[in-house]
C-alpha cells in the first residue's frame, strides 16, 4: 500500500473516531442534564438528529408520547405548509348581494390582528374605513341586511377539551370562519376617585360589562373578569388603585362581533342599515358584487403561530386544513383536521402509539406527541423546498419571539431557532440548532415538570452548539 493511501485511510478513520467521540460526549452531557437529582420526577422524551443525514445523535425515551403544550403548533404549521402550500392566502370578501351587504369569511385568524396590522402599518379600525370607502365609491348610502358568512368552518367554536374556567382568556378564544381582533376585546380599569371606570376597545354595545371593581388607595391592584350566563356579558371584578390594563378578554360569536362592529361604523359614517344582522351562508344563487378583498398570506400565520405562539392562528390553520380537504371547501372542523394530520404523520412512518392530535394550539391536554414525532416532522420540512419559509417562522434565540430573552450569549444568539411549549406541568422546546458542524434538529418534551425544567431544556440546546464547536 502506498504511503499517501495509508495517510488517507488514517485521516478517514480519525475523522470517524472524532465523530463518534463527539456523539458520545454530547450524549453524556445531555444524560447529565436530565438525570439531575432536582429533575428525578420529570418525564423526558428527547431526540437529536443531524439534519442533513437524519442520523440520530441522541435519544431518550424518544418514542414516549407526552403532553406537548404549544409544541403541537409545530405539527400543525408543518401540515399547513404541506396541504395548503407556501403561496396560500386567506381571502375575506366583502360585497353586495342586491341591497344586502355580505361578508364572506375565509377562516383568516389574523383579520384585525393588532400584531399583523402593526407590521403593515395599519391603524385600528382600518378595515371598516376601507369598507365604508368602497361603499361610497359605489354610491351606496343605504343597505338592507348585513350577512356574515362563517361557513368555511363548522359552528363548533369552542373545543370540548379546553379548560372551562379559561374560556374567557385570549389563548382560549372561540374559533370561527370569520375572526376579528383575535376574537377578543381589551379591558382597562381606571380609578377616578370615588369609583372605577371600565373602558373597552374596540368600543361596542355588542359587549355588556358588569362593573364590580372597587377603588382602593393602598395595596395591590388585582382586576379580572369572568363570563355571565348571558351571551357576551362580562363581569369585571377586583380592586384598582390607579390603572389596570389593557388586558384581553375573549368574546362569544366572533362573526357576529365583526358584523356588529361593521354596522356601528357604517352608522357613524352615515350609511344606514335598515334590516338585520344575520349570520348565515351566502347562497350560491346570490350574485355577489365584490367591493373589497382582504388577503393574509400563510407566512404571516406561520410566524404568529410559531414565533409568538398565537393560539388562534394554530386553530385557524387546523380547521383550514380540514376545509381544504373537503369537496365543498366548507365546514372545516377539528375532527376533519385531526384525520388529515394523523394521516400525514402515519405516512412519515410514525406509529399511532406515538401521537394523538386533539387541537392545534396545544391547549388540550389530550394531545400527545413523542420527541421522535416532532423530530421526524421537522426533518420532513427541512428536506423539502419550504424549509427557508418554515425556519423563518420559528422564534430565534436572543432575537425574537418567545425565546427573545434567552440564548443571548454570542455563541448561541441567532443559532437556536425553535418553538416553545408551556402549561402547568409541561415544558417543551423543539427546533433546529445551527452549528459549525451543520444543522441539528432537536425535540425536547418534559412532563411532571418543576421550576428547574426550563433551564434544563435550554441547557440541552446549548449543549448541541457547544459540542459541535469542540
């Protein structure tokens, strides 16, 4: 054997050995992190893979299904890209059917979303001003009825497995084929001396507030709300020293909420509505003259879902997948979305024992995912054409989203992209680490967690980058 050939073989063997040692070193570090005495009761499911080859770098109970919290959004957004496509746009249409004004919802979860509007420089109430301007351009000064059509989704707006006591929270808002302003109002309480005044935004008589907040001069302000048995009657209670809020509160019947706000704004602009506000399907024989169309690209939905963990974006995508799979493109439902998404996971070779899909946001504790499931889904997207779009939707460590205040050290900043998950007893973090040795996909799920778990989860992500730099 020639000398240069021997040197080449030695170099190859040496490289392989270095890779083996690196893998073993990372495994030891991760084992040390999750086996700390302070975490002895925590259940972990972890998988780390080399993104380009799919080679497993580390695995711990990787096929064990656990409650994923908001890591469920990874599955939903990946499925949305697959079944809807990167060029998908939500299209909300406003038009006239004779002398009736119609609004046809598309399930857009970001219509009137403050974060999205701020991104595009749109002022509060812009959509109503635009509709009014469109009507005036067509010389319309009077309309009969206002019809709001939310039929792209079914009318099951509240998931049966969401916590009943949390349904007035923004993250548990109703899901409709016509959404607006995150299907919430914002409440502010202000102490004005002998009483506490309550303000809502947007201002509307669609919501009735019962003010039970008392003024105080000392102590801590605590103001909350709960629903009355009457539709959209919200009791605001607590005590207020100066000012509390604004804080978001979910409303009921979002499509009617939008229609009511539209009617109020039309009246202010001098356009009379002589009939009724009706929530129903616009019939096919109604020849609608479209006045305006409002589009939201799927990229915005993915980013609000993954970077900001916006639950309505996840649920909207979930039901849109179902509606898109139906022949009529109607009646999007949790049951329909569950079926399509479960089939997608099965086609990736993931056993049914490793997942159960219940909702899109991860609010339901019936959801179950294994680290292997999430890693395989991320690998599927990574190896497809839409990875740059999907990666851009993830939160970036030390930069933005739910991990903006973490991974701020220079060696980690901008190199950890992922989706967090949190609820009582649950921590989750999955995504991709960019290292000198290439990209690593990781998924870390933890149940029965305690106060030390988040640090442990973040330490695993940092260990991936540290190990690759050695």
